[in-house]
C-alpha cells in the first residue's frame, strides 16, 4: 500500500445536467462516501451547476472556464488528489449501489486488480434500483470478468498512472478515452476487471448527449483517429472481435446460470437484456 493519507477519491466530471449530479452525489453519500472524498470537475457548465457547487463547500470542486473534455477532467482529478491511493473516475449520470465504492475497492484488492469497474445496470430506473441492488449484489458478489473495465466507473490504483501515464487529454478521442487507457493497461500487463461485488445504475451517456445537443455533433469521438492512435489494424480488430465474442458469450452464460443475472444488464421495455 502506498503511504497516502486516504484510501480513495471519487472524481466526477460534469457538464450541465445538474439533476443527475444531485442524484449521483446523494447516492454516494448514502453509501459510506464522505463529502471530502468527492471531487467534482465542472467543465464550464452553463446551467445551475456552478451555483449549486458554491452552496456546498463540503464538496471539493474545480470549475473550468471552458469545456476541456472528459480526459482532461480525469487528469485534473488525479493530480489534485495526490494523497489518494485509488482514484475512482465516475460519470455523473449514475446511482451508487450498496457500499458501492468500498465494495469495489475491497474486491479489487482481493482479486489483485489495479483497475476495476463495478457491475452496471443501464437504462431507465423503472425497476427500483435501490431495493433491487441489494439482492443483485448478494447474487453477483465474487463474480468477475478479467481483462475489461468500462468508462462509466473505473477505479485506478495510483501505481498504474506511474506505469502507463495519465488518461489521454486529446479532445479528438472524445468518448474513447477509456478505451485508449484500457489499451495501454493491457499492453503494460496491468490486471483489470469488472466485479459483481459493486453495482451502479447508469442512466446512459447523459453528458455526451447534452454536449451533442449543444454543439450539433453527431459523434463526439473520432473512431478512425482512435484506431490510428492505438495502432489498431483491420486484421487485429477482426481477430480481437472474434475472440471477444466467445469470451462475452462465456461470461454471460456462466453468470446467468449461477444467478439469473449478468454483470452488464440493459433495461428495455421493462425487461432485462443480459450482456
């Protein structure tokens, strides 16, 4: 363990969408996260977000005068929290399940993971997440998907930044920052995974949709540019996709047989799609 004074900080980049930020922060505080463990990076919000932050001095925040993008907000969060052993990078359009952060880091340390994501339930909360999450966690605890994490929520041990560097701040990646970071982690043999001990509800790319509406951009990220940056060839992508398809099918089959659920479920028309 590093000689730091606190176990973690939760870094939440925001751009408008104050109601989702409220729900997110409130859910974290209900699940054993202290206000001083939350760091909000406001990427030049034009709604009531700055006013709300000013009224809550118990929360640490940084306001950018222009929208610097998700990657830059992540890096700001890392550099502003040098005393944290773990940096949890979190979307604002989520709700935290039972002891979400503590359970996530406990699982990471148990499984010897240095980057870890929780299980994810996506879509409309028409099923009662707060109550559902209790039983879901009981069934899914101990389950793990090695080799993947997702950008909605991922906790990074500080040693990883020392080995592979910070998340990329290139705005052309917009939306592919997590994929680029995963690529570097894999190349450096950093152990990563998704665990069922922790669960979040994700409403679904709310901030990206808000930016798209304001700018008129249909896509915030340049996929071709991302592939060039990581050196992803056509043949390598086809080969990886083929192998990953089998891996996903195995994950889904094993998880469903054990629990009836999976570590990634999407809510559609009142039913669960298991992914």
